[in-house]
C-alpha cells in the first residue's frame, strides 16, 4: 500500500456495522465512515460531543445503526454563555457582532465566551477569525448576531459550516431590538447538519424564540 493511502485510511477509516454482533461507537476522538444496512453514516467524536448521522442512502448487507447526538457540556454553562452573548448582541444594536464559546477538555469541558478578532463588521455583515485551538481551549460555539434582522443561516454561513470537517455548534441571534431574541442553531461539520434550535431555546427557558418565517437567506 502506498504510504499516503495508509495515512489517509488511518486518519479517516471506513468500517462496517455488524449484523450479528454489537456495534461499538468510537472510544476516542476522531471521525470515520460506517457502512450500515440503510446506507453510509459519518461518526465524529470530540471531547465535548459525539454524533452519528446518515450521509448517503443505499442498501448494504450489514447491520443497522441509529443516528445519535450527545453533548458533554454542562447545560447551565451553555445557558450562561448564550445569556452573555445575547447581552453582547443587544449592546451592538443594529450592527453584527460575534464571539466563540470554547471548552477546556482538561477541566470537564468548562465553557467560556471568548472575543474574536473582527476583520470587518457593520449592519448586515461580519467577518471574524476563529480562535486557535490548544489543549485548554477548544472552539465549539461559533456565535454571531444579525442585529435587528431575524436569525437565520445565510448562504455564506452554509458555505463556511459545510467546508470545515471539525465539529462545531453554529448559533445566530437576531431581533436584538425586541424583548425576545430570535435564535437558530445547528451542529455542523462536513456532511453533518443537525438543527438544535429548539433544544437551545428550551435550555434557556426564556429570552429566545424561533425566528419569523419571513427571514431572508440572501443576507450575509
């Protein structure tokens, strides 16, 4: 086998789900593809989360597996982070703002909201840098606001979220001039897209709502 093929197969392996035995999820961080009864699934494990999602439908003679999602971060920490970013978004008013929520894997995934280096920002747009990961700081929650506009994922958001193979949570807040901010959220990676908006809204109990149906996707 070519050494580069060996490195590729080791970094991103493909396995088959057992039909007669028990399927074992990944025990350590990484990602892989799984050929199962109803198609191809992608599995990603990080210190803070674990996801299995179907990425292609087809028929195989292998065993079945179930899509799943697990987040190993204190829910109160997530709620506090969202509350802090909501205050930041309200302070920015009609202008967009951004931050990253990062976890510390060596401190039980303790969560902090971190400022970002903004490249360009204004009404209707923002560009900012992703913080560098290190053993004590793993970027997880990619947060930005839409000012007075509703929360939604733009085409630019779709392109950014779909091109990155590292698992993250994307959050957009909108309607910052109203009593309840609109919120959309999803867990993303290359080929992974799971809507968790309702879960996050329920987690915070109050202060957030789903966006109006007329939210436009042509906004950047």
